C-alpha cells in the first residue's frame, strides 16, 4: 500500500507539472502587477483600497492610463530591482489580502516583446520573410537538422553562405562532385532557404540552420535535361535529403522524372517546385506531377504576381516578387554571384523560382520539428495557409504560405523536451536557490495535505480497525487536495470554472466559486463534514466517503492554518489561524466518532 501511495504521488506530481504547462507565451518576466477592480465597487472604496495597499506594502498603485478609469485597472510598479521571489511573494500576498474581495483578478503584468529579429543589416528589405511570418516561426524552429536539396544551377560559396551548413552534393552537368554555380540562380535560391542569418552581414533565410545539398542540373545558360534532374532527385533521396526544391520547369511530361519523384516521396522527401513564369493557366512540370507541391508567386502587395502561372497544379502561393522596372524593392533580395565575373553580389530577383524556396524552407522547419511523413508536411502547409476565398482561377492553391501558422499547427498539442526544459528554466526549477528559498511552496501544501490525510487515516485505523476502499480514498482526496492539477488546465475558449471546481478540495470550493484565493469560512469549517456524516453514516459504503472527506479536511485545514491562513472576512492573521486549527480538530474528532470500534468492511 505504501509503495502504491508513493507511486501515485509521483504520477500526480508529473501530471500537475505537465497540466500547468500552458505554453511559453504565458511564462515570462514582469515588473508590475495588475489590479482589476470589480465594476460594482465604488470610487471611494477603490481609493480606500489603493491607499491601504500603498501604506501596507510601500508601493504606489496607479491607473494604467487615462483610458483605464472606466474599467478600474490599476498597476503596481514593483521595480526592476526586485527578485522574482519578491515579486511572487507580493503577488500572492495581494491575492490573499482584503483587496481581493474588491477585484475581479490580480495578476502579473507580463512583459511581451517582439519576436526574434536577425541583425543582418539588409533584413529590413526582405518584405518576403515578414509576409510569411518567419519571425514568429523562428521562436520555435530554425530548421536545425533538416536537409534541403537545391536542384538548380549549383551553389557558389558567397560570403552570406559562409555560416550555412552544407552536405555533399553533385554536379550532374559536368559529372563531378563540386557543384559550383555559373549562373547565379541556384545560389540565390539557396539563400532564400538558408542564407547565413544573424551574422551581422547581408540578409536572412527561411530555415537558416538547415543543411543545404547542392545538386547542379542546369548549365550556365539555365537549361538542363530531364535525365539529369531525375538522377538528382534520386541522389537527394538516397543521401538524406528531407526536402527537395526545384526552381525549374518545362512543358514536357516525363515518365522517368515521375518515377524519380515517386521514389523520393516513398522515402519521405518533400518535393517543392516552381509553377512557371509564363502567366499561363496551368503549372509547368515538375510542379504538376503528383507528390510535388506546385508554388505560384506573390508580389509585395500579397496578390498573384503578373508573370506567375496559375490554375491546374498550383498547391500553394508564396512571395516571388514583382519589381517595378529597375526598382529592386519589389523583388526577393539574396546574396548570389555575378555570372559574368563570379563575384559576390546582392541581387533582387523575381519569379516563381523565388517563391518555391520559401515553401521548401518552411517544409524544412516542419521536418526539423519532427514531422517525418511527406504527405503530413504538405497537409500542414496547406491547412495553415491563409486562404483566399475568391479564387475561382486557382491563383493561390490552398492559400498563401504562413510559416508561423504551419509550425504552430505542427506542434499543436505537443510538448517537446525542449519546451519542458524551457518551462523548467523559465519558472526557476533549474536554479538551486529556487528549491531552498521556498519557490515550490505552491506544490508543497497539496503534498502535505494528501500525506497528512493518509497519516491521520492510518492513525485512526490502529485504534479502530477498518478496511481500505475506494470510497475512503476518494473522500481523503476530495477533502484534502482535490484534483489540484486540473486548476492549471487551459482549453482555448472553454469555460474555466469546471476546472477550478474539480481542481479544488472541499474547503476550497467556496473560494473557487467566488473566483478568489481566500478560503470561505462556511466551506473551510466542520460544517460540511458534519452534514455529510449525518446524511451518510447509515449507508454501508458511502459513510466511508463522508469519513474520508472529514479526515481529508482535517489535514487540509491544519496545513492551511500553518502555511496560508488567508480567509474571507477573517483576514490572514491569528484569528484565521485559530479558526482553521479549531475546525481541523473538530473534523478529526468527527471522523473518530463516526468510526465505530469492532471493525468495519467497506
């Protein structure tokens, strides 16, 4: 029985930790506390409470702004010099103080900030990355571990690819291992996928921690054969590519290429291809093949670029650029080479060739997040895309690429080890001082209440032998701690009061109903145990639920008296402690009287 109890407590602790993980967005730092006074509280009462807080806690509550008067929203500045422990202590103290009776809620005034912004000096010119919400996606993944094969004109080692990771590729045009670019197109495409980012130079890429596999199938003139492209597809699939990008196309259908595509798809490779730039009502090949994500191009304004193909074969749309004459602002800016001199340049290109690597880059982000199946990656990309309702000619396919929405959908309902580690770090659990200075005090009372209730039950069992049963155990939990881990459960748009009630013990039900942390004396007393025993004592089985609840409440009230005696109407001083302690003794006495000598069966 003791082993089972210890295992049960361990599982409850793990469940509590995971249930209270509500996402990194709600974790963080704060230097101020929000007080939202109830609408039915008068201005004079609010003023009295504000002055009392100022005097008792040496702080200065004030309206958040001139627009906060109607909602009665006040802010208490705690100061950046306060430690997290001091801020938590002030927050919890306020929640248990007299002011909580006059407020709708008291909560941290969390500090939110912009998402990660790379320090590349020309990143501001990359409207395309902002339009797919890359910055938000980077908070979760940057593509580390994924490999993207660039089947193109090759890739040259320009400065802004110096920190990009490369894996072994091949030049199928010249039949050699080094796949150098002699056109500029492939290097530009590779930059969109994984330009070296946050390196204080040049521009950024979509999945800049991904590996790039250079596969040259197009010559300096930009042309190449189906045979070379098909071989490159198979090479990529056999050498660990997770994603293939083909910013190329033509009008002929090829069985050889179709077989190569099917082969790569069978190995879990996501294949992305440009739709073509002839403005026709059909995508070019290979974008039109099954198992290939065909991508049309968007201009800076978010509409289909004039040159982009549309219609049959379009699965998604992504930024491809649309320049006004020689103005580079509307194009896709990346580091590439001048094909005539081979020198490094930053050029603004436009085309579905530029749109395709955006999708390939986001596919790499999904692969890095553990989505292995190619069809699942494609489905996530399509389901997360921003839909365009009035699209009878299929300019946009499933919609406009959204990197942040895709990553969020991929991680829906999933808590990774990295997330859990961050949660431990952000909440202080990895700091040894946290365990010494009482940082886990919120969990300890519940553990003490559960242990205390079982110890009291074992003590009574010595003098009044009885058999254990589920009704007694249920009563012990209900009276002592409740299903406290449910209080941390958050379901979007779902009412929270059911979780508050289920997560509360019997003494906490009154405060759960009133939405406060202060115990209600009517519930945190011997009144409910007395009623339960009076009603159920004559029932063979359910009397043990009443007895268990009474014992559990004795433990709960005793621990509350010692650690957190905050009560409505009675405050948190000696009066409240005495009230709780006396009622804990009464509950224990009631349980002892209800257990008759001579043994009982449950």
